C-alpha cells in the first residue's frame, strides 16, 4: 500500500477516490513509568526507548489506516498526515497518534 503526503501520484492516473481513511493508536501512561523507573537510555539528550514506543504507536496507526483503505478497494493513500495529541486529564500521560489521508486507486 502506497502512502504519500502529496495530493497526487506523479506519473500515475488516479482511477477512483474513496474518501477519508484514518488510523489511531494510543501510547499509554504505563510506558512512561516503565521507561523512566529504571535506568534511562539517553543518547544525545534523546530517550531512545520512548522514541521506539512512539514509532510502534505510529506504525500501528498507519497499519490501521492502510487496512481501512484496502477494505474500500484502494491501493494508495494520498495527502497523508500524522498528528500527535496529548490527552492528559483523566487519561493521564497518554499520547494519541492519528494518521489520515484520502484512499485512492491508481494505475
């Protein structure tokens, strides 16, 4: 499944537009506790364990979006965007990763 941030697929003909597809994933508060309760793995001021968990959450959201696009008959998603939301409040330190774009089929 092709996922692009651009609104078109250069050199390809878009046959059909299927509309908006989304994917979401949550990175929960327990991840923060687990990562910072022990020894920190900090490289260049960055916490690599946190980055790895965030990457996993992003991939789960992307996979969910691609599955929804496939279910509509699409073979690509164009105009893709990724957003990160700190839910805070009653959700604690929870981050939601949201991805969205337009499902299309091209030839």
